[in-house]
């Protein structure tokens, strides 16, 4: 799996933005990025979404707005069984792609468009859309499919306007856009590395393989990666593993040893040490506090 610049195909009837309905057995798009912004609603399917270097669970209703060149992919959970109705196992999403000046640069610089332009600028880190705004936008996106071109455009502008004013329900996904401001060549190279890590972080990760992906020697790659991302390659892999463990601790009752190996750590002692170093508390305490938070939202959040 390689992260690469995706050139989105446009149909002959494409207007100012494109709506794509995705329905397949599993989401199979690789880790990729593109200059267009993306608004994605998950209709069916469960799994993990990777945006930048953030890992989150997704399920029906999940809604995100992704800024330009922000790498991403969705991966379904693997099932050990299939239902009798294939429709129940399908992954389904509604995806809207559009450029930051989809109605022209002059329009975006008009006074009436200032809040929408600000929204699209801030979307560089990606937004998870939650709360009442999530429900409202999901309904309006589904209605877009049956509209004629001009009403569809007006409805899409209303969607963007709603997102631009309901800032409390927009939660940033990424913490930093530092390496997404690179040249296209460097961005493709770095995201090939991220794609490799996403595909392999729960198993063994080999420095020689990832250096080969970057077309560098191991030493040169380590220097280059640290310069671009401000972290070592080992730190990146550990970060993905810790975030995966956090997801399992929050959402499952799996025993600690199972979480340790499923997250890519070789032994429980190393897992506990790394987890405490990154999260500033042992994994058992983290699970206890997140459980308390889920039961009492007024408690101090971890």
C-alpha cells in the first residue's frame, strides 16, 4: 500500500463539485491524498480511519471534512463470518470532492463568503463533525443526490455555511500540518512511509524496507524523516501502536496481553513502559479513567 497523489477523475457532466457514492464489500482505497477537499459520510461499515497520523474508529454516521493534501484512508474491520444478506456486509459512503475555489477565487473573496473561506482554510488539519451538526449535515448530504444541478449547488453552499458557523461541533483531527506543506515530491515520499506504517505497525516493521520505499539508504532516510516530521521513524511507529492500544482500551474489554500483541508490541513489559512514557499513565489506569469518563461525562476527561 503506497500513499500517492490521487488524480480524481471528473465526468463530462461534472460541475463545481462532485458527489460519489461508494458501495463495495470493503473500503479498498489506499492511503492517499489529493488537492481537492473532501467531505465523507459513512453510511455503512465499521473499522478504523487513518487521517494524517491519527487513528480513529468509524461506523455508520461518521462524518469528516478533510483539507487539501491531507492523506487518509478507511479500513474495515475483518469479519470472521458473513451474513446471509450480502447487503449487510457492504461498506457504503457518500463522498463530496471540491476545490478550495470551486466557485472561483473572486467568489471566495466576497464578504458573504468569509466564514466559508475560513472553514476551508482551517480544514487543513481535518475536522470530525459531531453532535447535532453531524445529524443535520448527514441528512442534507443524502438529499443532494436527488436534486437538479442548481438546487444541488445551493444546498451544498448551505452545508458549508452550516459547518462554518457551528464550530463547536467541529473537532480537529490532526495536531499538526507541518509535513503537509511540503512539495508534492516530498509529500509523496513521506506518505509512502506512512502508508507502509499503517499497513504494518501491528506486525514487524523493517527499516530497510521503508528506506527502500523512500529510495534512500537507512542512514539518509532516518536523517531525512527526522528533519521533515520532527520525529524519528521509531517514534512514528510507536505512536501508531500506542494510539491503536488506546482505541482497544477504550472500546473493548480485551485482556492486556492481547491488546499488547494486537497493537504490535513484542512483550507486555515493553508495552507498559512505552504506554506510560507516551500517555503518562499505565494502560490499566487509562482504561479505568476512560471507563469512568464514559459513565460520568462530567468527570475530568483523559
